[in-house]
């Protein structure tokens, strides 16, 4: 900070310095209420349907191996007035059976268009360039809530020739933007009687209480009340228009959440490790060695002399080699900041897969102050 003196007034100097400090200090703004909680009952609904994609360039299902695709084509043609013998084998390579999924947003109205995802369920090589024919989308109650149809957008490309194949991205799934039209509405209520309930994204008693305090400061004492660590009951106007304006006012409130729980996320399939900023580490000693077992098999041929009258025999000879790497004991210093924790763990020089075992051992020894979650 640079202190600038204006004139000879010492009070002016102090005032200017205070203003400069205020302008340079970082703002302590919190998160919006709409990012921390959602209104109870305002939710999306999943829709699913089974359909056919036509117009593929020879990359569709092999109908001899996917009988449901052949049966679906026969049923669809029957509904359109064309009758085929059920025993007739269809050799079509430009058709694929697909599953169509979509999310019906809250307050969706009849005629509104929503996006759909189309995924192959047979052995189609690619859905690129295909067109989905009219497919009903049903909800959990078996009712039809939307109809989907349109041209697929597949974000990939591929080619195959003479046994070689090249593919970029995934070719067996695509999207249709605005590909479904809502045909049935799902009633959504904003609260029960005079109350509206907010559901926190995660159970945190401290953050929940801070949200209650923020609402009571903004609207008035007694407006909000925490029912538990996740649900907040808010007294709201009963008129529909006033309630919408009231909720719009609340969702912009800024609340500073409490510190999140110290957690380390481990993905053993990819070897990735992610930790948040509240993870701490106590001093400990770590020794980790690697053990490798190599088994090599060699085929040897034993052939007799030309006049011996014996037979040629093939024998198998295996060799097993066991190697164990050095695992010297290393001291890991305790760390409070996330950057220091990362430096301490990197100092071990362990591979990602070995790091998973080290973190689990640290947790068991009480040196890692965080919860381990394996996904």
C-alpha cells in the first residue's frame, strides 16, 4: 500500500489511508441462496422412450443379430398401413434401435420444446447423419409427456476400411436440440399453504442457520425457521404473483457458507486424487515399496537326430522373476494449507496408483485429517 499525503491535515491522511485500505481489501461476498438451496417441489422429471433412427449410411444395426430392431420396423410399418410377413428377414443397415432420454423442466407447458439424448442400444457402428422418427417419451407413471423427432447431432467422426478403424469421439450417441415437444404438463406447487420450504444442497447445520439469519434480516424476524439441517420453512405470501416476486427476492440473497468438510476424493480406475482446501496433514513417516512379478513363457522345440526314429516334441518353459523396489522410510511434515499438503505428498515421489494406498494408510494412522471417498 502506498500512503499519499494531501496537504498538511493529518486527519485527511488517516482518512485517505483508510479509504485506500478499504478499496484494496478483497470483498467478502458469499454465495447466492439459489446456489445453496432449491425450492421444495420445483424439480425436473426424467423421461424415456424407445425409437428408431433412419437414414444411416450403412452403419445401423445388423438386424440378424438384433431381432428387436427388425420387429420394431415391422410393427411401425404395420401402423403405417404396410404389412410384412413376420418370418421375412430384413437386411437393413441404415436403421438403428435407440433409447431416447430427456429431462422435463419444472413449469414446462404444452408445446414447449426440450432437448433429447439419443443412444444406440444395438450394434450400430454410428448414428451420424440419422433421423429419429416420432418417439413417445414416458414418465415414471407410464404416461406420455412428450414426443421426440428430428435430426441427430453427433459430435464425432469415424471411418473403417480393410479391417482398420479410426474413430473420433463417441459415435453411438447424439443429441437433438429442441427435439421433443411437451404434450402433458406436470403440476408444480410453490409451497404448502402459507409456507415455502427450501432444501439445502447438502446437510450443513452452520450454513442452514446462516441462511435463516439472512432471510430474517432481509424480510423480518420469524420469517424463516430451520426444521433440520437441510430444510428451511419460510413464511411467504399466498397470492401467486406476490409469491413469485417474494421468491425472486430471496434467491438473490448472499450467504457466506461455513467451511466445507475436509474430503479427499479417490478414483482408483483413473488414479486421480482430488482434495479440497480444508484438508490438513499431521507429521508422519511413510515407507512404500513396489513389488513386481514377471512371468515369461517360451516355446521350445525338441527334435531328434535324422536316424534316431524319434518324434519332434514341443515343450513349454516358464520363468518367474520377482522384483521388489526399495522403500526407504521418509518423513512427511505436517501441513495446514492445501499447497503445503500437496508439496508434502509430492515429496514422496509415488505414482498415482501408489498414492491411493499411501493416502488410505495415512488416514488409518490418523495423519490425514480428512474423509476418504472412493468413487
